[in-house]
C-alpha cells in the first residue's frame, strides 16, 4: 500500500486581518516543505481560513478512511534515498 502523504494546513496573515489558508507537503528532503496550494481570497477570521484549509486538505483524500495517499510507492523500498554520485 502507498504511504500517507504528509500534508499540513496553516493560516498565513500577510496583512493584518487578512487570513489565507495554505497547504504544504513535505518535500524529498524531510526538512523542506513545498506549497501545494493556497486560498485565492482572504478570510476575515482566522478560524474561517483554517476550516476552509481543512476542507481543501480533505479534497486530497479520495477515501476518508485512509486519507491522502502517494501513488506509485513501493512499500518494500528502502526509506532512505541514497545520493547519486
């Protein structure tokens, strides 16, 4: 079975009182996160932005019982990637 994707939702406030949800996914290097998508329009309340971000995250899970999954993963593969020389 493929592994669950590591996707996080957070709220950004680039200007006071303007809240945007942002979805980030862990990159190839576990210390780096890549933006998947973000709100096009701002929300006036932090909680509204967060809830909308959670709904967007739920859209990445075609089956709510197992969550968002990465496709094409080999579950028997070595989890540590070796550097090419």
